[in-house]
């Protein structure tokens, strides 16, 4: 498939061309996501696309945008699939599977992960994906803990450029690939609030990000060594929100401490997704993941 500056694409059926999406394409696709209730964050595209521009693909009929999918290559070993959707006017016509077949080769031999909505899980299983665990989206108006409270020997700080390398190293234990460049955008993007938990020696023991979304705010990631550390970060991320603000956190169902935390803050289950892979689930510190970064990029 030809992508990059040529953007000529590949004809996957007589009337459909799939090619690397432009920034304008992805702005429109983000609006589709909002209409589907996926609740994208404001400005997400500016953080997402530079991760692997050639992995963000759009399908066109007669020049009109009709389908999308991303297959983001994070490393030589790992890729993540998201944004798989077809415009409502063109569903049931085979455009989705045609777009999928054009996009999947971008992953090469990498292990691919994705988060599936329940009605699509069987479809992904037929394509070779197997379930690893569920992610439960919790939403609501967060009850505050005690602002400024952190576990003994730790401090919650606002993230600065000085912290980026250490946060990236910590993140690599919680995510299946190194993503320093992505984090350099995610931690500092307009509207994003990032907090880091440091021990007395200055070592990172957790971090989190909250951003404004189409509806309310989304927290992700929320990574921490301990439940108390995760609670301190979540409280710090939400302490300046208006009392009426809605917050959304996607919580892995195998982390009971994470489920207890969001429940204790008054958030309730709103949706369920299944994390799936094309092979064995990659290693990560699952006990440290209290909130997934995004369902779109893992």
C-alpha cells in the first residue's frame, strides 16, 4: 500500500481507495467518533497522528470520506488498532472489511492489540484476535478525596519537561512499547493536566493525565505503584474541576484496587470493552494500571 507524501492509496475494491489520512480527514473522523458516543478528547488528533502517520488510514468513494481505521506501529514488535468505523450512510456495504484488509498489512508481523465493543468481539475473533481482559468505563461526578494527600514519602507534582524522560521510563513498564515521543505531546497538550508522583529520592512512582473531552473529562493514563498513590493522583487531577464536571476512566477489570478506587470516588460503570491481541498478551505491570491511556491507541 502506498502512503506518505504520495497519498495515492490502494484500490481494495473497484470503487474504494484507502490511503493515509490527512489532518483534515482525521478532524472529520473525530467528529464521527463523537457522534458514535466514543467521547474523544479535544485535540486528540494532534497527539495521536504523529505517533505513526502512515498508520492512520481513510477510505474514500469518489473522493468522499466513508471509512477509517488506525493501525499504529509503536515498535518493531507491537501495534495497536483503533478508530475502525464506517460512516453510517455506508454501513452494510462491505466497506469496513475492505478498509480493514487494506490497513492490517501496515502492522507487518507485529503483535496487534485493540479494544473491542461487545457487538464486535466475535468479528475480531474470526480475524485471529483473542480476549485478554475487559476494560470497564466508569463515569460520573467524582467525589474528592483529601486534596494534597499522598502516601508517606511521596509528593504529587505538576509535570514539567524535566520529568519527561523518567515518566517515559516508568510508562514503559506499564505499556507494551516505548512511547517517549507520544508522551511528549500527551503530557503537554493544550487542556491536558498531568501530575507525577515522586518519592523522596525523586523517583517516579506513578503519573496521570486528565483532558477535556466531547463530554466532560477523560482520565488516562492513571499508573501507580500502589492504590494510595493512584488515589492521590486521581484526586490531584480532579481537584480543580467544577462540582458539576463529569469524569470518565477506562479501568482494567482485573485490577480490583482500581475498580475500588473509582467506585470510592462515585464513578459508576457505563460501558465495557474487551482488550484483545493477535497472540499472547504482552508483558506489562498490570497491577500498576488504574486507568488505560486511551481505547484508541492503547
